[in-house]
C-alpha cells in the first residue's frame, strides 16, 4: 500500500472497508495539486475512485478548515439542481488524527491555469464562463430550508461578520505590516450596506473550483471546494468571483491563474449575465468586490504563513506572499470607484 504525506492509508483502508460499499482491494492515493487550503487527494481502489479532503497541516484560523460543514452542504445539495460530487462518508479525527470528507470522483476538466484554456476556442471559453454565472444563480435560488440548510449559518449580519472575521484572521496570520489591509477593513466596516438577501453562498466561487465536461465546457458537472460555504448575502459570491479576474490574484496560484485569463469575458459582462440569470439588483457591487479583495488578501497571507513554516504540500507556494499587498490596494480602489 502506498504512503503519502498527510494520509494514513492503512487507517483509511480500514475505514473504507467499513464505510464505503463495494470497496475492494488495495487503496492508492495521489495529492491533487491546485488547492491552497484544504489538502485534496484522489483515492483509487478496486473499481472505485474518490476524492478526500482534509485540513491543512497547519491550521492557523479558527473555523476556516471545517470539512464537516463542507460535507454537509454537498450532501444537502445532491438533488437541488446544483451540480456537486456525490457525498460518500465523513471521517472523524479518530481515524487518522484529523477529520476528513470523502466524495465520489467526478470525471471532467479542472481548469486552473491560463495554459489549460488555450486549446479552447474563444466561444467555448465564453460559454464556460457564462455557464458558471448560470450555476451561481441556480445555487443562490435554492431555498436553504428546502434542502435542510436553514440552520447552516446566520444569514442576518453576514457582511459585518465577514469584515470582522477577515480582520481577526489577519491578526492571526499576518507575517508583516500592510497598512492597506487595515485601511480596507476599517472602510468596509464603516460603510457596510444593507444586505440584498440570504442564500447558500459557496464562498470560493471561481473557474478552478468547477468541473466542466470534457467535450462541452458549458456543461458544469460539479462545483467543488465548499469549505467556506455558509448562509449569507449572495452578492458576496459574485464580488469574489470578479476579484479572481484581477491579475493581482495570479501569485496565489503560482502565476497565470485561469481566472485571470484575458480570454474570459470582462467582469462587467459576467456581472450582467448573473444579474439576468438571478434577477438580482447589483447595487453596491463595488462594496462586495472590495470585500472579496480583503478576503483573498487575508487567505493568501495565511497560505504564505503556512508555507514559511513548512506546512504546505505540493508546489507553487513561493509566490503567494506577493499577493496580499496588491490585492488590498485593489480593494481600496474598488471602494473609491463605487463606494
């Protein structure tokens, strides 16, 4: 049986034998590159293939790496019309020292870099980007109570809590002083607008967290990486998605992230597509974009801090520390354009 950092395959094999129907034979694992927070592995054994998610080797921020929450939302959305991987099992820390979530492997295309978009004609790139907006609108149309998620979070006061949480996380993970982060937090706290409503929010919605089909990128087979999902203001998902188009995000994924590709439709086009699909007003969108910049700046600093401590697995972490400063500066510019 092969071994891999972050996994105890012997313990997992015993867990599989007891909890995964049809599992037979030897269990093998490979680290899935691309993730910057939860560790993600593809497991194979017999005729089956699964994806396991576990917290990072160094957890620095409370509540940021809750695989049980991720598993709960994926399970709840299974028959909602929102594409997700089928939930298989949830393991507690008694199995291999940390909790983990297990879902079925979804065969499709994972687009993380600009290079992976190059074989696609421009129309397919646009079709995929627009399909993502349609899926996001579909997610936000799900009534939480109808899928058992009415107690998944406190929707009221979501924006204010997000601003406060990011600042608290910044104090925990920062490796240097960045005045723009402090200023961005202070302004966001001061001008927080009324919320536009409440829905299930993904919390990390970007092209790299979707799996289109091989032959038709406009068909999304699954949304993945639900670790930051909760109930809250749906426009926070849209604002964050538009932030991912900024080249300032590229260092977080080792440069040339797919979401920053100039071949994708312009952010204004994507926002219009979402507005049409969802029927929602985009008033105060600049605030949601600025909040997205704060969130990603803090997350990037946390990843950078773990990398400095030797607590990351895989490659491409060397550039992440370059991202927080320009992301925070961009957030302040977004507020000035549309306070």
